[in-house]
């Protein structure tokens, strides 16, 4: 007997993709919203609201990008804010003071390494300069690189 002669499938045993939707993970990225009462941009992550800054501002967009990146890197869990310790901006400023002295040629002119550091520090400051504390940032960095 070939396929043409086989019995038709019973419709009650056929599963459609729509039957599995409740079990499939959601891959949606939370959208930035407008909190009209305060005219702030806001995003909800893990049931918590995060205020991002003035609506339609570059600050709000940068903060949104940073939070979403942390949210995705943390397995879609809301980032926890710390309120104690040195800020990232303060840590970067202290490191920059050290780098300007340390990364020099014997004749006293800055080495090319200082330009690479400047670009890297700008990116770190743009992503993490306003919210995350240095202690928390270094801990996350060490955990990510250890595994």
C-alpha cells in the first residue's frame, strides 16, 4: 500500500501552530512609551517602570538603548539599580587622569593608546554613565568574562 491508500488523519489529532502559541517564548522588545503626566519617556521591564528622560530626547533614547541592552544581556530580567558607591562617570574620570600620565612615550608625548582608550571610554560613558554604579558594573563585567 502506498501513501494514497493510507487512512486520512483524524482532525482531532492534528496540531496547528496556533495551538502552541501559549507555550512559545515571546521575543518582543518592550517599546518606549510616553508618560503624559510628566512628559517623560518610560519603558516597562519585568513589571517595573523605568523613566528615561524627557519625551523625544536623545537622553531618553540613549537610556532606553542601555536598559534594553542590559535587559537582554541579563536574560530578560529587569536591571537592578544600586544607589551607593562610585558612579561610572566618576570611575572613568579617575581612570582618564591616570591614563593621561601613564600612556606616554619617553619624550612625554601621548602614545596612540590614549586615542583608543578615549573612544572606548566615550562608549562606556554613553551607555553606563548616568545610572549604573561602578561596583555593580565591574561585578557584571567580571561575571560575563569569567564564563
